[in-house]
C-alpha cells in the first residue's frame, strides 16, 4: 500500500512539473483544476511530510516539491514564460521559497537568463537582489557563469557589487569555469580580480578553452608562465588533457617545450594519456625522444581479440551485465570484497564495458586498494573517454592517497564533460582546499 502511494505521489509530481515546464497556460489551468477536483495527494505521505485533508491551489503551488525541493514557481522561473510565471504568483505561488541549493525564483531566473521575470521580481515584487545561496553564491556569480552581460549590468544597476568571493571564487572565476570568454573580458576590463582556488590560466587549460586562455593573457601577459600548486606548467596541463589548439598557441607564444616537472615534459604527459595530436606537435620540438607505436591496450584484462563473432560478443555482453547486477546487489549490502570479485568475473567475461572497471574501482577504494582503483579508472577511460565515473572514482582514489593535485586534475577532467555535476564540483573544490592546507602544514614543518 505504501509503495502504491509513493508511486502515486511520484507520478502526480512528475505530471505537475512537466505541465508547468512545457504546456501552455490554458493546459496548465486545466491541469490545476483537475488536481483540485481529484485531490491526488489527499492523506498521502511524501518526503516533505503528510498532506492532511484537501489542498487548495496555494498549497499545491507551495507544498508540492520535487526531490530537489523545487516548487511550481521554481520550474516556471526556469522556463522563462512570464505569462505563466505571473499567473502562478498571482494564485499564491511563493517566490521566496528555496530549493535544496538555496535558489529562490529570482536566482533561478538570473541563472537561466530570463530578464523579464527578473525585472518582475525585483521591480514589482521587491525581491532582494542581494539574496545568496548558503555558499554565498549570488545573482552576479550566476549571471557571470551564464555569460549574461546585460543581466550583470542590470544587477549592478540595482546595487549589486562585483568581486565577492565564494568557494569557487569571484565572478571572474565563474566566467572562467563556464568558459564564458566575453564575460571574462568584460569583468577583467572592469578590474575585477580572481579569488579562485586555482589559477584561471590553469583552469582554462584544464577545460581546453583557448578563447578563455587568450583573454586571460590579453589582460595579464605574465599569466603565460603560470603553474599550478604542483608546479605543472600551462603547456603540461594542456598536453595532458589533449587541448591541441592550446598546445599550439602556447608554443607560438614561446613557452619552454622541454620544461620538466617530476621528470616529465609536456610530451611525456601527452604520450602517457594517448593525446596523439599533441604528441605529433610536441615530438619534433622536444629534446626528449619517445619512440614506438601508439599504445592499444590498458591492461591484460583489456586485451580482447578484435575479431569476434558479433553474436558471441552480444552473448558475452549480456552475461557480463547479469554478473554486474549481482555485484551491484552485493555492493549495496556493503559486501565490498564479494562485489569486487563479481565485477572481476564480469570483466573476465566481457572486458569492453567501462562501468565494470569503475564499479570495481569503487570496491577497491572501500577496501583501501587505491592504486588498483586508479588502474581500473584508467582502463575505463581507455575504453570510453566520456565515461564520467572514471574521473570521479580516480579523483576519490588519488584523494585517499593524499595526492591532492592529481585528485583535483581528475575531477576537472570529469567537469569538462559534465560542468554541472555536483559531485565532481565538490570533489574538485575539496581537493584544492585540503591540498592547500596540506601544503601549508608541510611548509611549516
């Protein structure tokens, strides 16, 4: 019975928020009228408590929330349809309610670039333009991250100040992190400074954004000599992630191709990470010689014959999936060693699936076998460089080994694929923070 009720709640909320996000005002009105008539949430428990008795329209607009605590007004603000937004507010929708990230309707409208709704909130509903998330992220940071210069200028005109520091830095760092080079140029031209955990030039190279890097160097020519906390140069960072256009640009600018850190040049890093276009650019210019064919295998487990009967391969894939599911069940019960063995079995059967390697890496991390976990993550990346969990698990393993620079680099690689991934963002910021604290302690000793 409880399960049926939960499904009813989930289905109801999904239909409600889909209606607000996609349908016209007439359809939304009909949908809300139907909700008031049928009362689908009457006396049904959900994550936010129990709805007792009948709900009126105001209650539906403000008490019904998704898993991220977003209400109908949040969804309307994100959509940007002023007619629908104004209708919901007129019917009692509370514009000050916050979701689980601390966003009210104003911050969401700013983040999505909906100027009409922002003006309605600020000028008609007197919303506080200085409102911020619990992490101190305010409207100017969101506008900067969105690359929305008109929005930023509007906010400044309403009294907002630029340069306030958050965990991710100022508006400058938000523009860099989201690869908004025109916004970055605007902010640097205004004299706004960076307060981020990592040099913006390093971040630009890690994200593979040549335009952002060019903008940084335009305003600060010395930035071309920047290094990260572990003494890696811009060229090395770009080569490691395969940002070939940045590699070529830095070479044109005259950077030292043969600079070594921890015994490795940019060429070494490009070679180790299979960034072959970068290798071809760097090899003729490097004093170090690297020879041999391109690497094609990542581990003994990854050396499967290329010529396999398609039907046979499909059977192996299906069998591996069944074994993986068994491993998932064991992992969920906390039986990490047994789960690890299952994932190994799945890999033995079918070693072309990256999730088998990252799932085993998760087990190995739980078992304290961090280097083995890193090896699995690298194997997964070779199978599919877009498999985000490879970077997340790799970051976890490096962090456990107290190799905070490597941990941050892994998370950055993942963020390049999924810029809004909360887990990757937290992992990166935490690695940088703890890494700095660790470095300061070591210096004191």
